[in-house]
């Protein structure tokens, strides 16, 4: 479960960072999700949530990253 969670988060993080309109705004919007991601992965063995909770946390991260990606992309 943790490996899949890391892969999905990492993939969406990289996709959201490709060609944003403003990198500073992108960092400010993605940074809180990145902090929580590292805290959850570092404490995974000592302090486990249910899989249901991890799925909804990941969905929240994906919403943050996708909305950031769509909002900061160049419009042509």
C-alpha cells in the first residue's frame, strides 16, 4: 500500500510541476502537501492509519496537485 501511495503521489507531483506558469506559486501551493506526505511516510510503521484514511488523504493530495497544475499551466 505504501509503495503504491508513494508512486501515485510522486507521479502526480512530477506532472503538476511540468511547465507551470509561475514556479513560486506552484511551490507555495504544493509545499504543504509535500510536508504532510513526508511526515506520513516517515511515520508509517510507528503510527498507522487505516487504508481508507490513506486513500482519502491521497485523493486530497491529488486534488491539490491537479488543481494547481490546471491553474498554473500556460494558456495558449
